[in-house]
């Protein structure tokens, strides 16, 4: 098969009409493609920087949540060991382990279990 025959066959299979090809549209598409290439070259390093900062923020958030959990555990232990003595064993005067504040205590425990 000659090159011309292969070209005709490919043109028929792909339904491309070279005579209907518009050079103005080609230039518009090339311009858009070039604008996107320049845009992507500028934006990609910025996105990489934001990705790194986001990773650092997530680590910081994890450390903060763990610190809050440790603080919650320490305050709970303090209430259990010391505050009951000072409140004459009245659990209604406690803050975190108060039976009336059970939902606060449970929500703090749920946050701790998610970590």
C-alpha cells in the first residue's frame, strides 16, 4: 500500500476533511493551549507549596488534638483524685466528671477515640 493510499484510508476512518480545516480556529486553539501551559507552569509550584503547608498544618492539628486529649485526661484524673476531697465528695460540683455533664465528658472521649 502506498503512502497516499494509507493517508486516504486513515482520513476516511477518522472522518477528517482537510479542506474544511480552519486555520483561524487552529490559531485560537494553539493560543489557548499556550496560555494554559504558561498558567500551569506558574500555578503548579504554588500548588506544591500549598500542599506542603497543608501537610504541616495537619501535623500541627494532630499534635494540638493530642495535647487537648492529654489535658482532658489530666483534668479528669485531677477531679477524681483531688477535687472530690475538696467538694466533700459531692460529684455535682465537679466539672468534667459531673453526672449532669455526661454529654461533655462523652464528646471529649469521642474526640480522643478518633485520634
